[in-house]
């Protein structure tokens, strides 16, 4: 098969790779669409020791099952593979499984390829009327769906359901969509890029601002840098909630004194549970997250150029979807 392979810092090669061999209980998937995630970019820049070269990246995928009793079924892929037997898995908190694996991280190769192998339980059937490009958004949308669900559960009932999302990339936009789908109608995205703000406003129907002002009961940090954590600390209203999703850099930014004195709740959120993923996929299929037509598609063979464009900040769309079969 052909695959886009991470060979080292800012180096990707498009070449032949061995076809995956499904283990017991797994299916071979012909990948039809796969998104570029921020974590893929971190690996590309050499910032993720968990993803050493050479490695096939990519975990936001949808495709078609090849062979077996589900041959031809169109599916979106939950890339998080867990043990099903530990206390976290048994409690429905699979994202906290201590032995969790995710495709695009050893020992599992990713989906920037023509084929990938996944356990049957990780495959969610999709309706014929939903495109593969749309279904590939289930993974990043599930990340934000999970974060919003936890944040709303922590928000005091007396507080207004208003939210500030920091960052207008795919996860930030997904958070805004998830907030709306879960009943928060007053949502603002803080995004420094003028081109992206225009895209969010004109193409996605979102309220996007350069600088956030005022106090917000709920703040979603979809970037995860020291500067955005500082903004979240300052923008959260007394008694409010900060949900931290982004993994931009490890330390700095939080105003612990203000958060303590103003009793601000901080929640770290990671991926999603299996139920979150299924709920997100169903919300996509039902149209509750909007048309989801704000992606840019390119052939997988042009993936290296796509990464360079993302690195240069010249991509207005919140998400690039690569097409391995093109």
C-alpha cells in the first residue's frame, strides 16, 4: 500500500509500506478520508517523543471494511484501543485505561495510508448519506464533545450557560459546535488569525473575536499554551469552569492564586469515552453539529505539502482532510 510516513523532524515521505495484517477480532479498513490533527503536527515538528520516526501518523479516519462478515460496511474509526477489563474500562472511562493504545502511536501504525487495521468494536457504522470526509470528523469532534460534557457537568446550576472558546482551529470549532448541540447558545471563539476569524464567521456561522473581554462562566482552552492558559485564568468568572483540551506546551500560564480565591474549577480532558464517540457520531449523522462543510480536502500524496502549509500558517480552514484513494 501507499502511505505517508513520518521520517524525522518536518520530513514526510509518500511511499510503499507493508499492508496491515489484522489480528484476531480486527478488520482491514480501506481508508477513504483521514484528517490532520494537531498531535500529528506536534509529531511532525519533533515535539512528541511518543511518536518516533519512522511512523505512519493519522488517527481521524473513516473508510470501508474489506473482507469478513462486515465486508463493504462504511465506518468511522474510534482510534482509541483499550483493554476492556481494567477499572477505568469497566466504569465506562476507557480514555483513562492504563494500557490504552491509539493508532498513529507505537505499536499501532496510523491511518495516513491506504489501509489500516482496527478492532471491530472500534468501528461505528455510518449512513450512506454521510460522506467519508464528514465521518472522519467524528474523532476531533468527540474530543470536544467529551470536554464540553465534563465542563457542563461541573458548572454550577446558578451560572449562566455562556462560553468562551480559546482557539479557532478544528478542536476549538468542534467545541463551539458541541456547546451549541449540548444547549449552550451563547458561544464566542477567541482567535488571533484574521483569516481564520473570517472563515469561522463567514463559512461556519460562529462569533469570532480577536481578544476576549469580560468574564465567562465556561472557558474551553482548545490550544494549550501558557499564553492561552493565562487568558483562560483571567477570563473565567468567579465560580466558573475551565476545560483544558489543547496540548500545545506543557507548563506555565495558570493563575493559581486567582483560581483558588475565585473558586474556579479546572478540568483536564483527554480524548473521549467509547460512549462519547458513539454519541458524537450520532450527532453528526443527525445533523446536530451542522453541515460540517468547513474542511479542505487534498490527496494523501500531497500530504507533505499540506503539513508545510499548516506549519506556515497559510491554511484558513480549521481542518485538512487527506484522501488516500485519490
